[in-house]
C-alpha cells in the first residue's frame, strides 16, 4: 500500500530530503556570504595598501585576516578578531626574537614552532593555535623578521581584523530564517505523519500498517536532533546584532517550539508502539480490528494534525518583540478545542468498552498518548514562554551561563547588604540613644530587656 505521508529517506550523502524552501534559503544565504567575504577582503587590501609604505610587499595578510575573522554572527567575529590578532602578533614576536638571537636554521625553525605552539596553548587560542607558528614561518618566508617588517605584518593583521569586524557590524547577518524553516519543516513532517496515520485508520486494515507507522515515527524522531545546528546558529546570530533588536531571542523561541515538537514526537512514538503491540495480536487485537474505534482514533489524530500545523504557524509569527499573534493563537485554540472534542468522543467509546468488561491496558495507553499530544499544543504554554522571553531583555542574556550566575549572585549580595545596612540604620536611630542603649541604675547598660533591672520587669 503506498504511503503518501512519507518523506524521502537519506540520499547517498547521508542527508535527509530537504524541502524546496530550505534549499532556496540555503542558496540565498550562500550567495550573500560569498559577496560579503569578497567585498570585505578587497576593502581590507585597499586600506592596507593605502596605509602601508609604498616600498613594502603586497599586503596580502590583511585580506587573509579579513576572510578568517568574518563570521556569520557579531559575537563570533569579535571573538575571531581578538584571537586572530593575538595569534599573529605572538607569531611575529616569536619570529623576530628567534631571528635576532639564534638566526634561521632547521633547528631554529623547530625551536620557533615549538615556542609558538606553547604560547598559543598558554593564550588558549583554541582552533587558532596553529596560526601562531604559521605567522612566524610567514615572517621568515617573507624575510621581514626585522622590527619594521614585523610591525608592518602586525599592522596588516590589525587592518584586516578591523575591516572584517566593521563589515560584520555594518552589514550583520541574521541567521534566523534557516532555523524558522527547520522548525516549519519538522512541524509539516509531523503533521503529515499523523495525518497519514489517520488516513490509514479510516481505510481498510492492511498487514503491517502499525509497524510501518512505528518505523516512520522512529525515523522522524531521529531527524529532530539534526535541527540543533540551525537553532544554535540562530541564537548566536542575534547576540549584539543591531539588525536583531526587534527580535526576541529567536533561537530560544524557536528552540521552545522544537521542544514542543519533540514532546509531541515522544507521545506519537508511544501511540504507534501501542498500535504495533495491538497489531501483534492479529485477529485477537482490540483496537485495530474495531472499525468504530479506528474511526474515532482517526478523527482525533486528524484534529491533532491540524493543531500541529497551526502551532507551526504560531511559532513563526511571534519572533518580533512587539508581535501580537492574536489570529495565530485563535486559530490554534480553535483547532485544539476541536481535537479535544474528538478526544472526548474517543474516550467515551473506550470507557464503554471497558464498562462492557473489555479491560485491556491498551485503551489507557492510547488515551494517555492522545491527551499528551493535545496538551503539548496548548496556547497558554506558548504565551507564558513568550512573556518570559520579553522580560529577559537585559545584557545578561548575551553572557554565558557562569557570568550570568556571577552577576545574579552579586546582585543578590548587594541587595542583602543594602537591606542589612537599612536595618542597622533603623536600629541605630530608634530611641533617644538608639542601639547603643541607655545607662540604667548602677551604670549598667540598658539593652531594652526588662529583665536587666535585677531580673524584674
């Protein structure tokens, strides 16, 4: 029997079939990146050629640095620029010191490379650590291991890094669209799978149908994990990005939608596993052999499929900070209500079977999975999450986890210190002598305790 709801499997390269929307977005992003890198590299060369003396070699290190530091995000470019400048500067200094002390030979080259790598690891340059010895060897190759030549190489690097950083700040890239497309594609695949199961339940029973549904659910669950790269790129691209000031933390918002899809996927896997178990009993099965229950379950799944499609539209309509997706929320709420009504009819039929003595745990499992599929899509969950994103709009949302914790702990300590100071000032100003106490009879300190006066109140 044909399975119209299935998507193409992995191709020869191991990649799953991509939708035309994803391919078009990827092509557009690639063309934009090629154009930006080309213009940035040429501009870096022109600036370096204008700044450096005319008798110096062609400043090719400047466009090379610009190509290496430009990233798709502002944060990534700043980090790459700092690490690149540190690597090149360290390599140049090592080469100059080696040339001025031990000269150049095969063993001097080995010492230089070893020292450059050690310095790179001490500076924690990470993936840029190899650029330290490469810069040192480039200085030797150009024959500019003098003070003036080294200064020119460092200046070239600074010009290239500055040009790349300026290009990223002036024309920043926002990589939210690929993540949006990935979330939309997952929602469409999940909807198509659930709708395909519903269509199969409405038709005649075929051998191995539940096993095929379970296999498709397992395959789609594996595909969900491959969207993490797009979500991470979206989160990174909006940090410190002036073009993204109207967006919420888009990666966080889209990741929340993806988590909802994952929860729905877990519930669907449980449902298909229960149906496969029922199919294993053959003619003694309880649900797949009952035409009435098959129809009720198909109606409920069809309502859930429509709700998932509406949730996917909502997830793409509330990324702006001032977004008010009333229409998308109303559409989702209406479709969830329809799915709930169909679930109620299915539950009444299942309870009727149970009241007639047909007590098999399969009914409870199916009912529970249907409940979870519907409750995961409630509008209230998305609305609460959206308000949480909009409240957290400070600078700490761009910091890693540990700095954020440090800032929060410091704020708590400051608040506690201010509260303690206010309480101490209040105690000090209370009464004519304040907290210092009054002198009672016989010169004893009056602490305010009535028992201080010979134990009598």
